[in-house]
C-alpha cells in the first residue's frame, strides 16, 4: 500500500471521530431544544420570566385589596412614661448607672401665661413739660403753631402789645402848611434834626424829633428840647405786636420742632402760670 493512500485513510478516520464527537455519540446525547436545557438545570421550578412575574404580581394585588380588614375596635394605646434622652455619651452613662431618668419640665398653662403678660409693667410715656416761646412776630408764631399742630400738640397762643421804640415828636399840626410853620419855629429855637411825617394816618403831619430804643434816651432828648423852649413836644411809645405760644410736650419733641422752625430756639422761655 502506498503512503498517499495511507494518509487519506487516516484523515478520513479523524474526520469521522470529530463528527461523532460533535454529535455526542461518544460522551452522551447533547441537549437539542430549550426545554431539554431547562430540565438539566437545578431547581427549574423557581425560574420565572420577568414579564410573567409582573403580570402575576399585578393580578394578586386586587385580590389582596378586595380582602376586607377585620373590624376590630380601636383601643387607645396606654400612655407610656416620658423617658429622658441623653444628648451626650457622658449623660447616657450617668443615667445608666443611676437608673433614673430626668422628668420633663411641664409647660406653663395658657391662663398662667396670659396672667403673667397682664402683670408685666407697661412702658411709661415720656413726661410732658410746659414749653413756651415769647416775643414772636406774626410769621414766627404762625410757623410754630403749624408745626405743633402737625405733631399733634395743642398750643396756646397769646397776643400782646409791647413797646418796641420811643418816639420824640411834636403832635400832628392838621395840615402841611401848619407843620411847615412849626418846623420854622423849631429851627429858630436851635432844633436841627426833625422831619414832617407824610404818611396817611393818625401821625400824618406830626414832626419827628428822634426815635430811640430806650425810654431813658427819649426822655433825655425831651429834657434838652424843653431847655431850648420847645413846649409842645412829647415822648410816645411805638407799639409792636408779639405772640407767646405755650404747649406741653417732651424734650425730644421740643428739639424736633425747634429744628424745623428757624431761629425759634432762642425765643424759648419759662411758662406763665403753668
């Protein structure tokens, strides 16, 4: 037999063995279908597909929901004693050794809280003192009264006539011609400083000889004129209207009001009869 024929026979035998091994003819019959593979597994009855398990669970929910609950009457649970809880390990160890728990602090009753709130002293309002401003003119009095009214303070306003100057003069002469003749007579007596009042009113055609802030200075000039022979001259007080305003308010209110009315702080004075 030739070598070539021998090799061909060997290859055919090897292929036959390989085919038999694939088919399982040598070590046993291999599983061919899915059921056969499942039977070879351990505990195959516990295997459930995910879709089937979800449907089974959904189907079992209504049956459980439909099952009526037992109608057992509710019995209030007995109140358990309050146990203090330790906030730190040291406190827990101390409580464990003594076997005692701190009792909770009882909360105050609502009536007690209300009673305590009623007994608390209320803050005292600031003391109201009498304040007065004197010597005010019309504009200052109006501004101060308006500011006090805005602050809700009732003010008392008094009007008074006080002399603001003293006037040395010769009484009105009745006409301009008479006044001019009287001026000529005074010049002959040595009087130089004078003029005729031209404004209409009670003092028209009077002859002014001097205006002074003090009565003493006016009386001094009058004495000098009489020494020269001037007989009908005299001193007349020039009156001005001033106002006094009084009110009761706290010191803080006084400072706030005086800050809003310019120059009013210098006119503050003592109250009259209050």
